[in-house]
């Protein structure tokens, strides 16, 4: 009896794992323990039956069922009634299970197959196993999320028919894509990879409609070259504007080296004849590279080149590394692109940087654009008075050159002193004073056609002294509500008012060259104020231990946020209406569950009572934590997201 049961249980176990393991373990002689209320043997059919709370144990593998029948002549095993096969490498739960042990084929009825090693879960009304690791599922579902319950899976696909090969792919018909058990999308037919490692294939497309671009379709294809290199190529079709292609190459050959390179090409013949500002052929090259040369010495480079001045305003394909939105204000409002390369040496509370930069001017003549070779920066800080004061110093030397116009060197010295404070539970903030000494030396006096107000006053050598004062203060009010709604244990409403003040006295600077923003530190008497409202929720992540609710594992998440901010300067006009008040910025976020976010960002003209710009969106995000990696590689990691947004901007 024990030998027959041993063979049957081992066969069930091996069926769940892999055919390779079956060849390696079929002769395993571990003892098998059988517990049952009744054992019977029928000699005519050579059948052994165990019934009544059957528990079969072999090593770490346990099979439980109401009835287990082994037919030695046909070499089959059948289990019925709350069948559970539990093993460190897999688990099966089913109403019934039948297995032909020679070719390892069989049927699971109303069951679930969970294989954590493959990060795979199958469930269905009928699961038929064919030769090898191939399954046919009727009225079932599957996911590669590491979870036993498909209702809690981050994603799953349920379908009338699913064919799965654990060494290749899954194919389904009449499927429904679900997020945490919620139907999201109907899929009439689909093929998905079923391996846990990366695989090449088409990614989810992106669609859009615009009055300038027409109907837009973007279809990416992902190529998993190696574990350290991959490539994505995306086709872009815009029926009223252009067709193009985007390539994105990512690499991380070691923990010390990683990067990302993107290149795009677009043909604008659909729009009509080319103009002086919009050529027929357009392109971009962007990229980042990071390399650790030593524990405290790093090399970096950032590339950003485009074909024409309007590229950033008209192209909305994500052509910039790091997933930066091509429609973002940060990119669309740029007046130049910048490429950098350099090295950084760090110490405890100190930094030394040497860098070269190239700027592509998107408004004026490129010959008038300043280039930098080199820029050398030193920054350090030290704590004084029992760590209550923070003293710092920033030193920078830069050489500016260009093909036409004045050029030269600039040396800047900026010591600072900061005093952070915390007034008990009532307020927190800081006071900061910064002094600045700037020295200029011009090596070229030709002004060219740069329209400086008093360019005839530029001197070969000059100095400037200016100081500034900054202060911030804020407070926090909160109230906690005990609710006890399912996993939601409590709510906390937090109100955080905050204000900052910046003062810079007037300093005559018209006789200085204008290289960048540091050369015109204008007078400021600016007050910025705002308030944030946040709603936090405390959730139980698992049931409490024993009868003590306080011992339950919990997590705190932000459910909603509303932020309003505005600025006031009595010495300057901050808006089109010649008012000293700025427009009102309003930002709202609603995150009812970890993977869904509703967002709204608006700029409101208080004087006209109208929106200047607004953006509304719905975004889904993979809530699972990213795998641990080195700090050098962290910026390449991204959560999988999908979203839809609407943007409107006044003329």
C-alpha cells in the first residue's frame, strides 16, 4: 500500500513542478506517511482507495483530500473533495484531480495552480495538462504576480480559453484584463509571455487625438538583448502632422556603469511644404551616462540635441531619458538645450565638480550662445554652535566663450549662514543669510548684436557685491478620526500653512556682462505663501496577533492632497494685470487605492477670474516595491504606469 501511494503522490508533486524534476526524483525513496479513516483494496482492478480526511506526507510535500484512488493497472491517480497539494515549490487547490502518471497528463476541476518559483498562478473551471509543461484552461484566469489569490493580484487576465506553456507563452481568447480583480479592458485575443524574466515583444500602444496632430498612434517594441542591455523602438504616426520612429537603448553592464541613449527621427511631409522654422526632416539625440570611477569619484554625461528651434514645442513623443513627459512645461518652455560632461569628487560635507557644457539656442543665433569650458565648483559646509548653525561656502570659476560677441571668465564666492529652528509643536522654519562676491574679466569686448541696455559701459574687469536674506516659517495642525471601516483603521486630516520671504537689495549691474542668471540678481521683496491640506489613512496590512488589535501590522498612506500657493511683491509686477499679486497655483491629488491617482494642476488668474492653464489626469501605477539595487542604478528603475490626461492652455 505504501509503495503505491508513494508513487502516486510523487507523480502528483512532480506534475506541479517540472518534467525535469520528474526524471531526477521519480526514484526518491523518502518514506511516505498516509493517514485516512478508511483504506480499501480491490484486487480485480488493482485499485487502492483511501477515504475520510486523507493526509499523505512525503518530505515537505503534503496532499490532503476526502478520497484518493490509485489504479496500479492503469497507472492513474484520482483525488476528490477539497484537494490540496502543498509543496515548497508549488501549491494546488481543487475540487478534483486526475493524473496519468506515465506521461504526466491529467485534469484539475475547479482548481488553482500556484507556482511561486515561476511567479505564476492559474485558476479555472477545468485545467487540462498536456505533455510537457502545457496547460489548457477553460473559463479561467492567470497572472504572473506572486500571489495565491487572483482577486488580490496586481493584474490578471481571465478568458473563456487559455493555453499556457510555462516555458514560452500564454495565448487566450475573449479575455478580460483586470486590476486587483476589477475589469478594466476587454481583449478579444492576446499572446503574453509567461516567463518571469524579461522577454522581447510588443508593448501596450499609446493613442491620442489632437487638433494639431490629428489621430496619433505610438506602437513600441521591446527587445531584451541581454540581462544588462535592452532596446525599445517606437513607431509614431500622426495623421495631420508627421510619421517618425524613436529608439531607446538602456545599458547597465556593471554596478559601476549604466546609462540610457535615445534618438528620434520624424518626417513632416504630411503637414505640407517645409518652412524656415519647421523642416521636413526632424531629429533628436538625448542620453545620460553614469560611471563610478572610485568610491567617491564619479563621471557623468548628459546629451540633449534637437534639429530645430520648435522641436520641443511640437513633438510629444517621450524623447528624453528618465521618462520625462515631452508635453511638460519644463521642456516646452525651454529657450535652449544643454549637454554636459564632467567628474564629481565628494568628501564628508564637501564636493568638487569639473564640468564642460554645450548650449543649443532655440531663439537667437547659435553663434551668440555661450559655451562653457570649464566650470569648476567647490561646495562645503560645517555645523557650529552645537550644530544649531550651518555655515557653508560655494566657490565657482567659469570660462565662457562663443563665436560672436563678448566672452570671458567669472569667479564667484558665496559664503552663507543658516539657522534652522523648531518652536516646539507650534512652528518650524529657518533664517538664511548669503553674501556674494563676483569678479569678472572679459577676454572679448565685441558686443555683437546682443541687446544689452548699456552695452557700451561693459568693462574689462569688474566686481559686484550683493547679499540676500531668506526666511521660512510653517506650522502643522492635525486631527485623527478612528473609523474602523474594514482595513481602514483611522483617518488623519493635516493642514500645513507655510510662508517664505526673500529680500535682495538693489545693486547696479548694467555694466556687467550677461552670461547667465547669476549675473542679474534683481531686487526682491517677495513673499510666497500657501497651504496644504492632506488626508492620510491608516490601514491594516494583516490581521492582528491574538486578540490585540494594536499588534496588527499597519501602513499609512496619503489619500488626498490639495495645495494652494500665491506670491506677493510690493516692488514688482507679478502678473499681466500689472498687479503685485501672482496667479494662484492649485494642485490636487486623490489616491483612494495605492495604484490609482486622480490629479489636477491649475493656474488661476485671480484678476480675470479665469484659468490660465489646467491639467487633469487619471493614472494607474504598479504598487509593488521596486527590487533593491545600488544607488547608481536606482534612477533606471521605474514603476509600470498607465494614464490618461487632458491639458488646456489659454492663448
